[in-house]
C-alpha cells in the first residue's frame, strides 16, 4: 500500500532538477556506493538524525528496517535486528551482544556503552543480518557502525549550536577544525546535554527519573605526511550522572505513565574513555589499515529492584550497589587489494584482550526500616537482609583471522566468498554471597567456530541490482558464575545463525527514486537466554535448540521539484517460531511456587530437593513461540518540502514512526510479556538563509504525547517484578546553529 502510494506520487510530480545523492559507506572495509553494495544496509546522516531528534541509539526505532532497541533493568540496552540480539541481560561480564557496535572502526566491548548520548557523528551504518566474514562473533544479528567527523587538512572551520526546550532541556555543542601546516590537522569537539526527568516519583519528591545530565568530548589529531600515509590519533570521553530510567511496575496503582511509586532512589553514573590510533598506508600492491584501541569503562548504579514500595508489597528488594569495570584492548589489521582488477579482496586479523569486573549487593526483607548500608566486609560478614551479593572477575581473549574476496566474472556478475576463524576463551572467578550461604566459582571456557559468507550479485541494468547470499554468524558460549544449581548448566553453548537472503537495489525515474528490497530466512540455533533455576539466585545462561525467523524489508526515497520535495519510507514484516518442543522454567512461576509450596518455605528453596522438583515440574514448553523483541510490522514515513521565504529556505518536515506489538520474553505470557503497538508523529521546521552562516530549527517529537511502551522487563532475579519503560513524552525545542 505504501509503495503504491509512492509510485502514484512519482507519476503526479515531474522529476527534474537535482538527483538522489550517492551515499558512500565503509561496511566492506573500503568506501563504496550503498547502491552497489550487496548487503541489507541503512545509512543515516547527521542531518537526518537531527531532524528526528535522535540523541541515543534507541531513537533509531522505526527508522531502520528490522531494528529494535529496548531496555531491561533500566540500563541494559538490548539491540535486536531481525529477531536476533541478546536474551541474556544482567550478565554482561560473561556474555556478548548479538549486534556489534563499532565507533570509527573500534569494536565496543560492553553494551553499557550503548547508553551514551550520540555525539559528533558524520553518519550511522546499520548492517542487517549476520556479518560472518568481516565482523565476526558479536555480529550474529548484524552490526552498527558509528562514523564520527574527522580532521581535515588545509581547512579552518567550526560550528557551534545551542538548543533549548521544555523539560528544562539545554544542549550546547562546539566543533572546530584547525589545520597546522600542510601535514597536520586537529579536530576538537564537545557537548553538554541536560534535561529534567520525564517521570515523577511521588514517593521521593525531587527524585525524578528519565533525566539526562552528561558531557562528551573528543580530540582527534591527523598526520598525513604524504598522499600514501595517514595516521589519526583520537581520544573520546563521556560522563553521565543521572537518576536513571523510569521502570514503572505494571502493578503501580497510579495510572499516569509519567508517575512512579518507588521508595528506593535509583542512580546511574557512567564514565567511559576510548583511545584509538587509525593508520592507512597505500602501497603499490595493496593498502594496509590498522585500528589499535583501548576502551575503559566505569559504571555505578543502584535501583529499586521491586519497582514499587514496601507499603504496597510488604517487602523490599533494593540493589544498593551494581558496579561494572572494563579494560579492553583490541587491534584489527586489514590488507586490501586496489580496485580495478578481476578480484577485490581483503584479508585481516582481529585481536582482543579484556578484563571486566562486576560487584552487586542486593538487600531483601520484610522489615519496615531496614539497614541498607554496604560495609567493607560485606563479602565475609553479610548482614541478615543480604539477599544476593556477587563479585565477578572475567578475563577474555579473542582472535579471528579472516579473508573475503570478490570475483568480477563480468561487468554485470560478481561472486563473493569469505571466511573467518573465531577463537574465544574465558577465565571466570566469581564469589556469590548472601545471608544464608556463599559459594566461590572458578570456570574456564574456550571455543572456536568457522563463519563465512557466500554472495552472488547481478546488474540487471546500470541502476538495478539483484543479490542472493548465504551467511553464517556466531556468538561464543561461556561459563555461568553459579554453583550448587539444580538445572542451569556450568557452561552454555555456541550460538549460530545461518541466514538465507535475497535482495534488490534500484534507482529509477532518472535517479529520483531509490527502492531497496530484501527478504530473509534464518535457521537460528542454540540461542542463549537466561534460564531460571530452582535454587534462588542460581539463574544462568542456557540454550534454546532451534528457532526459525523470516521476513521482508523495503526502503524507498523519492526526490522531486528541484530537490524541494523529499519523500521517504521503510517497512518491515517479520515472524518466527521456536522449533519443536523445549521446556524451561518461567521465573514468574518459580517465584509463585517458592512463595507458596510448603517444601520451599523457611529457606527450603535453598536446600530442599523436594522444592526444586516442584519448580522443575512446572517447566513450560515454549515450542512455537515467537522470538522476543520482534514486531510483526514496523516502519516509518516522512515528507518534507522547501519553500522560498524571507531571504532563505523554510523546510517543514513531518514524520510518522510505527512499531507493531511484540513479545518482551520468549515465554509469551499475555499479561506480562505483550507490548502493545505505538505510533509517533514528529515535526521539524528548518530555516536556512540564502546569505549567512546560521540556521534555525524548531523540533517537536511525539506530537500527540503518546505513552507508547518501548520495552517491558520481568526481572529473573529477586522478587521477579515486571516493569515497563515508555518512549519519551512530547518534546518541543529550538536550535540555533552558527557555522564558520
């Protein structure tokens, strides 16, 4: 229907003037035209992100086909593409994401980094489907590349802008490019971003949540002594100090979606630093690229794990400390052929060395005035109300050599083959401690796998390409940091995804209409997820043997009337099912049994095999259930038109974003796991003078103030409460930009 409407518009308006500009991407390790790249990929420039007020990755929902970004536990950002992502939240030290994130070619090793505000971007590339050859083990669902703006030689320039809006929103940004002689250039940029909380906590006045208070900085130094060699040294810093995300208990008696009732104050602090050296050396026979990087991260958080109050529940469940530390070193070396021959190839290797720590202290009880103080000796002298404590130290190493080559069989026909050998090892030391018992766990794990890609593409005409591909992606297994469990395995298996895809990329109407289509079928094996265990707090990762996923995507852009009229749209339809029969324990049923069955009471859940047997007998068969976090239908459409007005151009833009209903968990319990569909209207008005170096913008997002639910989360630990997070409310802001 949407595509038919666009074709009717194409017929109604003559297509003359400028044409759709070529989009250059780096997904294949070299610059290429997106229309000539046989991948399902979406590229979003900074201007487009600004018009939709996309300040974090979650803002991409609906604007990229098959991409879903949700939250769990208030800070775990879960990225899912085509139903493949991560179902192992709250276990970051010993799991990896299903969609990898790269910043300027640097692999970002911890998903907590996804909470950062976007900053100084040139564009974003979203690669859909497993990237089995060039990207490796954390790209079983796809990859996201953030490309920031780089220093330029011989060009003095800068930009500053100021944003103000409701909810006490203020953002200040500044960028400057300084050429130093003929061989050197420096680019410096900074951003300060603040807004008040969108959600009011009526139990703790003045402690509103969903606030933002962060600062970002970047300094990049470019050295180009010759046309054949480039070195860029970059440092990026980010710091956030805020109250955290609103996690509204679905049993909260207040119906207002922007009001919560919680008696323990949440807090979120994040400090990260990223340093990387990018080298590019163009030799007579090939080109060498190197990315050497260090990432450090310090995360501190506390939260009301009950998402409620003692007065409402008669219990408390408070995470008084949850800290994560990370030190990550990685190196990637690529050797690329020069274009123009019968073969294009890239060979390389990826190396990673990582140390991460996690410290958690969670208090539980029924007393009205508990002591929630964390004493220095809490591990060896736990207080009476310590429900769970954990200290985990993980050392991880990974290496992956890879090779991909494209044979130009003719001017119209190309064949690409690629392979990657993945090796991963973990060493885990974990101490679990609580008021009733403590245990130490030491596990080692290693695995390896071959992944790869085979792809054939053919040019039907100059601007019409068909492609078909077979790709295998991989996510490493690992070890669980539990001991004495009844069901959960000591280690969990490798996860794989075999993807079949066909696609078409087209430019039509004299390059005024772009239409890209893709269809896919996945055989997804050993999906990793959190399995509940009859023994309290001994949940861990396990594997679902087989899931099949299928779907289709469309993206289109239309340009007409001397580049004044822009139409854009995307649409995704997808489905899937767990294959066969697979039984597992639903944590919500576990809590009911442990709170009511006689063998489980008075501490029996920790020691009584009869209690464990009762819980295990209640396992549910999830065969036939749809994958989590995958709406059957999603998409967006936008229209803009530029008018001549008052010595400049006035461009209004309207956008509609739709996300269909989805299941938040694989258990698919209607009362807990069903997340309803929502639609959002966004508006942007841009004024650009014909003379002058400034611009003015008015942005209004979520015009109807929809309380759409972004995500719903059932905590597999503690009291097992279910909470949900809403999309941001209506925001209205103005931006003044000056460039020089």
